[in-house]
C-alpha cells in the first residue's frame, strides 16, 4: 500500500497519488493512471441518484476529506477489492491534483426484473474537461447475470443505458469528453462511444478500458467503432481473463501486477512507476490458454444454448437466495433437458481447456524441440529462436523479469549447467549497465539463438531532437579522456554517440577495440564478465534503435 515502496522501484495507484498528487493538471496533463483512478472512484457511492446535473449543491473530491458522505451511504464491493479502494478514497481528497474536481452527477440503476446493473459518474476536471466513468460489475447478482448475457445478446440493458447517459452528459456539458471504466465499465465506455452520434464522438478525447471485456462482432465492424478506435486505450493485467473475453481490442497494453491469477483483475494490484504502468510485452500463457478456451467453447455453443446456460445457472443462485419457499423454487427449477445440456457444455468446456493447456504448455515446446533435433540430424540450420521481449528501465523495472526470461530460455533450449550460468551472468551484467550507459531511456531485453550462437540484446529507441543531440555529443566529447580509462565508460561513450547519431553505424565492436588496446592497459578491465567470456560486445544504431548486443557461441 501507500508509503511502502522503499524496497521496490514501483508502486500502485495510491502511491501514484502520494508521488504526483501535488501536481495540477495544468502542470502535468491527464494520463491513463488518472483515468484508472476515476474508474475506481466510480465504485463509490456519493448518494447515487441524488447527485444530479440539476442539483445546485456542488460536491468536489476535496470535500470528501471532511464530509461523512462515504460513511453515510453504503459502500459495496468484494472484500479483496475494498482493501485497495478504501485507501484510495482516503488519499484522493487530500491531493492538489484531484481536490477541485467536481462531481456533477451519479446514477445507479439496479433492477432484477429488467436484468440491469448500471452505474455511471460524471466529473468536471479543471484544465481537462468532462470525465465520465462507468462502473463495472458490483456484488449484485443481476450484474453478474447481465455480464453473461453479453455472450448471446447485444445490446444488453446496461449498454443501452450507457449510450443514453453519454448523450445526456454531453448535452449538459461543453468541451472535451473523456470516457473510462474498469471491467464491465470499460465495455460500456467503448460501447457508448461507438454508438453515440458523430457530433459527440468528435468531442471524445480518449476512451480507457481497464481489463474490460470486448464487444460483439457487429459493434466491432460498425462505422461508429471505426471512428473512435484509435482513441481507445486498453490495458489488461498479465493474467487477464475478463479483458480477453469476446472480440477484444486489437491493440492493448499489459500491466504487471503484484497479485496472481483472477486477483489481478483488481487495478489496485497493478504496478505503476511515475505516470505509467510497469508493462510486459504480452499476457501470460495461462491467460492465452483461457482466452483460446473461452473463444473455442463459445464457437461450439449456439446463442440459444448460451441463453439457456445463463438462465439456468443464475436460476440456481436465485433459488439459493430465496431459501426454502417451495413456490419460488418451483419457478426456478431447471428441467431435465436443460440440465443435460448444461452438463454437456461444462464437459465440453473442460475438454477444450485441457486440450489448449496441453497444447500451449507441453505439445508446442516439444514440437519445437523435435523440429530442432530433426534439423540438426539433417545438417540443416536451426531456426532462429527468440525469447519474450522484456521492458526494462533505469529504475529497475523489468530487471527480475529479464533474469527470469534468461532462465526460461536456458531451460527451454536445454543448456548445460555451466553454459546456463554464463548466460545468466551475461544478462545480469548487461541489465546492471542500463542506468549507466542508457541514462533515463527505457529499453527492451531479448535473447536470440541461432545454432550455437546466442545474442543478448538491450535496445533503446532514440527520441532526441537536434538540440538534445548536440548537447549529448558535447557531453561525450568533454569527458573523452575519462571514459578511456574504463570498459563501462567506453560503453557509455559509445552508447551516447549512437543515441546522438541520426544515421546507422557501429560505435563499439569488442574485437576491434581489443586489437587496438595497449598491452597491460587491458588488464584493468578484466573484472568484466562480458570482457572475459563473451565473444563480442557491440553497440550500433539501426533504424533509430540503439542496441547493445552481447554474443557468445557455446559448444554443442
């Protein structure tokens, strides 16, 4: 939680408020972390259906610091999620960043008879505009049923309400509009943006969906969706399940989380550094397996079967809620044919899950290893292997992931213990150099293998303008004698030259440097693992990407 980040380079959204809460939106513009915070705020109850556009009594986020409104009205949520939301709502009102944000309107519509659970919040943010946050599924049973309904019906009642709410808010406000939502709320935000009128779409600046399920195929193929799709910011956690459902958005970012499995759905567990998420290149294998399983399963079920499945499952929950009333139990009884169909669908789901899990975790790695062995026996070159791409920065984010990926790579290709240790040492020294040679830049780490040759790549994208290049070149030249005295200094010098360059070139090549080295002058560098064990260390720029590549050919 907040204030406990001394031993780790990342925080969560509460830490973000402690780090950056003193910055106004004029000095530090709105970002996706702010959108996530407001999506979490939408789960709070400020006197729902009393906070309306026409109410002259204006409430600000700052007022919550001294108001009893959050205790006067019931606050609902799963206990795991509440332990993150309560500290958020305690910290938020005391920040300069959010204290002047006005709560214009909040609506909550929960009705079992209409199968609807819909809630939304409208805020007026200084220097930003109107922000509309759609609430995700709350503990009401009807909300969960409505989520299941999305698998066979579109629009569901909450989606219809989301479009109407956006239209009403747009008519009562002026200027830019930002939409956000977590879980089902993210789905509602994108659905409303896709189905609203063009004049309102023109005012929408961004639509944020945080681990929100995708949309139905008709919406994804609609002209309305095409008009706003480039403004959708979709973020899911590493083990995402909800965010992978239905037709999810083509471009999404993956946030690391301190939780595991389904508990990652709570955004309070997502890692944050500065004004950005700590990201990974892709979701986990488990998430990919679950995604493929649900898509395969839904393809085998007709919409009618999905509807019967949903109604039957939730009738059992409703039956449990109603207790022993025989008349009510009779109303919710599941007939034998429906029961058999449900059991068949569940068995089919389990079979698909088992098959996909086996394919992803066992069959595909075995097939890749077998193919490599066949190629070697035939004397054919082994196909180039690439590990996962790991995001890292000079704050230490991604370092442990890079080392874990190195270990997975050595295990996957079957390296012996000695060579695996050397590969690990190379990776450790490379990423430890990140702060010294790359400065504040962010980079990626990846291992590539072709035959016995391994290339460990640390890559940074150049984003310098002409003035910045001139400053960097001058800085590098001014300490020319200093950097000549250390291997790390030489690497830093070469890296900065590459960063300042606007043309492709090679700035450091270990064999070339070694051949020009003066006798005993080389001895002072011998503490470097890379110098003693690597076949080459190379720094080059190509296509705007500066790369530090360590190469080693291991005996097979």
